[in-house]
C-alpha cells in the first residue's frame, strides 16, 4: 500500500498498521523493512503502528534478534522511547484487552 492509501484508511477508519521487521526475498534470504517502516511512522504517526517481527520464517533471524534490532533502529533514527513503547507494548495490549 502506498502512504497515500494508508493515510486514507487511517482517516476513514482509524486503522492500525502492522509494520513487520522483514519480508522474505526468496532463496533463503530476506529484506528488512526498517527504513520503509521508519518513513511510514514519521508520515502517519506512531499511534497507528504496531511493531511486529513476523518471526518464525526459516530465513529470518530469531524474533528476539529482530525485535532488538528494530527497536534500536527506530531509537537511533529519532523515534522516542515513549513512541516505541506505544508501538510495541501499549497498542498491542489494547487490542488484546490487556490494558
């Protein structure tokens, strides 16, 4: 989805976007989505994002490595600890009624 399409969905329906660490690139390799996710978070706001690893696929690192790298990447690129907590803890907990 383009950012414009995402923005439209966000405005119309108040959706949340799952932004995963990586995607399979074929032949046992993967491509990280970190830069794309960072751009989307900056454009659409952290409030509409749920961070996820999409772990469990054979070509990907362990979920704990992916999550640690994801958090560090966002923090290193100016995303606040509070925003990271929102995307990785608060928002998912709300969806599961675990507040």
